[in-house]
C-alpha cells in the first residue's frame, strides 16, 4: 500500500486581508493510520504527528488547533527557528565589523527570540509518494529586508513520513512497516556577502496527553549551559554522562551541548533524546544529526501546564550571534544542511 499526500482547508487567518483558507497537507500511510500534517503558509509548521507502536496510535505533537490559535500562540509550537535559534541579547550583534539591531520580540527579557520565519508563508516546491515514504518540500525565499538581518537566503525544509527502518539507524528491518518522521533542512546563501546562521526546531511532545509528571526523559552525554536571569549563557557545568531522569515535579528550561550516541550505516553521527512512558510501554525518540555545522545543541523545556515537553534540536548555543558557539558562517553560494527525526520504540 503506497503512502499518500492529500490537502484540506484549515481556515482563514483572522484579520488577514485575503480570507482564503490556509492549506493543510496530510502525509499518511493508510496501512497503519500514521500521519503528519503541515501548514506551509504559516511558517511551514507541523501541526499534527501520529505514529504507531504495536496496535496503538499516539498523538505526539501539541500545536494550535485553529487559525485563531495560530495567531495567538506565543509558545512557538512546532516553529522552525531561523536564521537564528533561541535568544540574542538585546537583539544586538556584531558581524565582520558591522553592528546590527534585530527587532526585539521578547520584551520582558530584552531579547530577540527564535528568528523571523515563524508564521511566514513557505512555498511547496515538491511532493512525492512511493510505497516507502511520502515527502513534502517547502521553501522560503528571503531578500534581506528584515530589520537587523540584511543577508538574503533560501531556506528549504523537507518533511518525510517514512518507513522507520529506512532511517538506517542500525535497527532490525521493520516487518510491521511502522513509520517515522524525518526532517531535512538546507540553507543557501543567495547574497553577495557572508552571512551568519543557526537553526532550530521547537516541537512540543506528549504521549496521548499523558501528564509530563508521569514521564521519564533520557538525555545523551552533555554539557549543561548555565543561564543568567535573562536566559543568556554565563557559564557551563562539567560534562555529564547519558542518564534517565524523572520529570515528576521537575521544571526544565535548559540548553545543552550534546555528544553523539551513535552512527548510521552511512557514517552519519547522531544523538537521540528519549521521552518514555512506563504506563504505555512506549518511548518517543527525537534524533538529531551531529558533527561540524550540525545539530550539536539541545534545549528541553517543560511549560507550566505540565501537559507537554519541548525537545528542541538546535545547531548553536543561545546568543550564538554574539558568542559564536555553533554559529555557521556561509560564503555566497554556500549551503548549510542537516537532519532530524522522530520515531517510537
């Protein structure tokens, strides 16, 4: 049975000048009922992700349920964070002798936060279905017209619902043909000068709405980054080995620099973070490619409502436009790319 891609209207954005409904793309494997949905016209976000373990389907991603909620959302649910991830102190940075001032969108802490492609309209440039996967490729072309960031780029993201054994992580072939999500991102510097970039993804996960306090989190080997009162780095703790922690009564809003946990059959190094439920007997695994210029950082955050947890792969540290930690500088015509995945075990 082949994978499928269909579309359906999601509804118009409130106060939009053109009240045409947004289009939601549905990538699905009918054989198992697994699917994900993407809204290219609103930041290219994943709104829903449902994967199967055994005979059970699990709703894994928390995101707004209506166009009104999309506009009102301040949690950056499922946002693609580009051209910088996390916070930039005062929204000010210097690059190659020039000072720049970004628009501040975290006024309470006096920071610029999470780039500026969230909510922007992406264009669908390719879609493909085969017996083994469904993929949707979207693109955002930026001309350099945002305050404080005059560096044009083309930002491309491919969402792929694929057979889990096609991730090539060294696991046994998947006789049940269960699915996984793979995300591949690529950035091209289309300007005439060098440009500084970092990338992150901001999904909120749950396991069929099970309370966070009932879940466990397994972190890879890592260095915890210490933050000041404005959530800007001011130190590091010693490296800690991989460990599993209980989330009961534990508040997390912490960035880490992480170490690889494995290598694919094609030589790609990666790290995986695991959210597990003893009650359901299931583990949600968030993987990220590591190595030079890849996703070597991770942020975990438990919101006050305790109904979800953000597990955020990132390529750079907080305030990277100033401290340079993980920052990638692209020459004209140069690209920057990597991959992430989500699977159940």
